[in-house]
């Protein structure tokens, strides 16, 4: 749960000290998602920026009251591999505290900004465990220039750290001859034809695996202001197919059942081999 001006693609143009000066649209966009989830009896996991929880506590309260799970998406949306372990721990603690203070409920789920737990920031998993996080969804089993661990297990699995195990629920991929094809949500959901996305979901479900879907509130907002960017490619990626995302989401929720991240993992928690990284079965979940 982040606003349009907080995405990593614009961080070289938008100073975090200027966030409060931008016209916010996160409240109305998040409520649009809450309403569509209610219509389809869908429960989601909202990975909330600590900054957003601090600025809009009533919105976080509403998410909680409407039966959805709250997780941390950091406080300042810094990429994990651009931080020291000490900086990461402080940012994580700050985000957890403000979300827990607002909702009165423990935060046990985490997703890194831009899936930035990679080989060079794997140390963050141990800190997550030490700070009470039980389920992580930050490791994308693909290769991109900004994120990804292509050799990582694509199914739900446990990872061992010096502080104990943590359950990893990675974004969904489809294994192909050319490598893992990402189709979990976000820009991929906006870019791919609906038929391709549905085919990928059906394929992964037939294999007994859950489909991890994610999106941001700004992705259902084609009228959002344009953020100045030094890269036309980044602007295109950010704005592509914004006009059709809400309707595609409606179709997705009509055809598939979704639950939150904890529910999906808890259904199969007894089958985890804590000495290995074996994948788990479980239901799909939707995260925002």
C-alpha cells in the first residue's frame, strides 16, 4: 500500500522529504480495492508503508476492521540492498511499530520494496526473524536488473537463518525453456492479456500450488498525476494499461478464490520440513 509518487522508479526524482507535498490518492484508491474485495468475499494482505500508516491511520484501521491482514512494506520504501543491516532493522522496526499501534495487532508478514531481498541482501531474512516476522514475500524467483533470485524455490518454502526459520511465499512464476516467466501481478498483470494471466493461474493451480497475486492502489487509478521522470521507459511501465486494470481485477476475482497470505500458508504449515526448503501446497492469496 503505497501512493503513486512513492514507487522506486521515481525515487531519483522525488525526495522523500517532499512526499507530503504531493496530492495523495491512496485513501480513495485503497477504498476502491476494499469495496471490490467485499463484493467478491476476498481477503487480502495489505503490505503497508509505515509512512502511510502514520499519515493515514484511519485508513489502516478500516483495512483491519474490514477483515484484512496487515503486513509491513518498510517505513520509507528504501531498497533493502541499498541499506546497511542497522538501517534496515531501524526502518523495519519503525514500520512495524506504527502499524501495530494503529491496528492493535501483531505484524508477522513482510514484503520488501521492489522485491529487493536478493543474493546481496539475503542477510535481511535473519533480521526479519529477529524482529518477529514469520512470513516473507520478497524473493522473486526471476532475474531482472533490479531484483530477483532466479535459482530460488518458486513454491512456498522455509528458509533457515541464524535466528531460526522463516516461511517464504514468493511471487508466482511459470517455468519455461527460457527461464521463469513472472506473472504474479503489478505491471505484469497490467501488461499481459487476460487470457494469458488466467492460463498461467490455472496451470500453477493444477500443479497444486497457490497463485500469489499483488497490486498497488495506484494501479486502479488512471487519473493519477504524472510524476516527472528522467526515464520515459519508467513512466511508460508505470502508466501502461492503467485504464483497464480495475476491470481485469474484477474478472480475476470472479474466476478465482483468494485468501490472505497467512491463511494460505497456515493451511499447509504441518507439512513443512523445517530442515529443508521443500515447497508447500496452499490456497491462493491476494496482496495489495
